[in-house]
């Protein structure tokens, strides 16, 4: 018998969570381990306890809502994602997958389902990596890819320490990360890209996820007077940084599957009439093909070497490096089977964005379900997915969770 989630409640909760943790300018900024993040976490925990789930928080602040019905035994089916956001975020990224996971469990409870396995919905800490690098940190620690104490010692862009901030907001939990080992893992997420919409597909059965390389680059030149210093005598760190940006953009356009982004840049001394002595910026390189991603990294290294040859002091500090992952074919097939059953158009695809599934795939069979993003927009308040698509994706997640927990 085909079940369905409570769509009105899912949409209402998405709205309510989306209104939580906004700054004075009304921007959604539930950045990891901030007071705004605490507000979202508190709201989620209320909903989890209303559903009668066992709430378990681990030392890195991952929130688990566990349903252990009578007769269920063994490792759980975990449905996860995140509720921390980037700065000035949309309301769907991460939150949709967590709230849909809760809706799936509630629908199974209401229908009196008797799964042979427990189910858990998990909100992983610091998926975005905006304040503390790397991203997907909570799931990386849960997957054993980063030691808990090392993660808790991470210093943020604002000089704070993640562990102290989790203590401060009351989400430094007692459980050891990884205490709940997934039998399988499924994540529902808005695509955040243009493919499903352009292709007219309702569901994405995500079969792999691209590799990610994050670095922090510091270029040292020489501060000097903007008016008196002839161009030929300048050692302008700002211009050198601009050359790196143009180089990476060109390289990505010429390399199959590649993308490259310089998302943050800071000059010192940052004065209108002073040639920048220093440029500090981040580089985000991605490619579904590991070889090609290594090629992009090598090309950047060679370009930075060239700048050193011109007399610039250049340092490159790795911030995150994740290999491409391939998801579990049997779960991808279950996603496609549900879409067919529900007469939803569906296509296989690669994820351009990083996700917690990329980390959990290290310790359990995992896969993702995507629904379309209007205009392919995300990490932007204009992020939007039609209600019918949200509900379709959540019902596919319900089918897959029921099948995997039978
Ligand atoms: O960076 C990413 O792709 C994810 O949004 N953290
Ligand atoms: Mn996300
Ligand atoms: Mn994101």
C-alpha cells in the first residue's frame, strides 16, 4: 500500500524553520554553532520530541531523532542532512531533507508500520563549513574521517573555537560521534543546480557526488602609495590575486567537469589609496573525476609558483579535500522504482554540491534524492522549490525508507 507524508505539516515546518535565525537585515544566517543555529536546533528538537523520538546528541553536536518501534532491531536506516545554513541562505538547503526525514517517520508511525529496523533522522553539525572548515564536518566526524577532538578544536573565521561554541549554545552532547552506525543512509536535498528543471524531471536519483578541494591562499606583495608608485615598480598583491582568479576561471572553463570559485577575499591594509600588501582568499575547486581535480590543483600550484618567481610570497593552506563518491546502486534503483511507481519523471545524475551523504558513504551504503531548484539557484535567498516537487521528493523518500527498513 502506498503511504504519503503529511505535506501541509512539512511545508509549514519548512516555513517556520526558514523564519528562524534571521539577522537584523532579515537574512537567513543560521551559521554553525551561532545563537541563530541554536534557535533552529531547539525548534527541531521540539518537533523530534513531539514525534516521540529518542533525541541523542553527540559530542560534535549532531542531533539524532531515533524511532525504535517494538520488534525493530539492528543498525538503523538513517535519513539525514543539515539545518545550518550559509550567510543569507535559502530555506530549503539541508532543512528540507531533515524535515522530510521526520515527516517520513511520522507517516510510518501513523500508519502503524512495523519496520524490522529502527529509523533515525539526523541533522549533522556544520555541513556548510562557512565558519569552521571543512564543510560536512559533523558527518565527517561521524564517519570517522576527522577526530572529534580535532574538530572541536577548529578555529573559526571569527576566531572562536567550535567546541566552546557548541558548549555555549548547549549542543555539546554526550554521545561519541558514530555511536549510531547506519545500516543504510538516504538524503533528500534540493538539487541546487539547473539540471532537473532544464531536463523537466521531477526526481533526481543521485548516483555520485563530485570531489571537492578547498584551500586558503595568502599572497604577499608590497604596500605602497597608490598615487606615487609607477606601475612598473609595484608589487601589488591585489593584482596577483586577480590573476589567480582569472587563471582558475579560464582553467575550469577548459577542463571537463570542472568548476572553480574564489568566494572570499580580503586585502591588507585594505585602504583606498594603498597598494595591497597582502591578499588572503579561498579557492574552491571541484570535479567528479579525481584525476582531473588533481590536475586542477596541480595547475593552481604551478601558477602560484610562477608568482613566487615574480617575487611574491605565496602560501597555500589546505582547508578541505574530499574525493568523489559513488552511491549505492541498489538504493539508487529503489529511488527510481519509487518514482516510476508514483509516475514521477526521474533521471540519474551527479551532485555538484557537497553533502553529508558524501561522508556517510564511507561507512554505509548511501544515496541521495534530488528535487528541482527553480532557476538552479541556491546559497541565495531566492532559492525555491515548488511545493508539489517538495512533496513528491518526500514521498519517494518515504517509499525508499520503508523498503530499506523492512
Ligand atoms: O560546499 C558545498 O557544496 C555544501 O553546500 N556544503
Ligand atoms: Mn546542503
Ligand atoms: Mn549548502
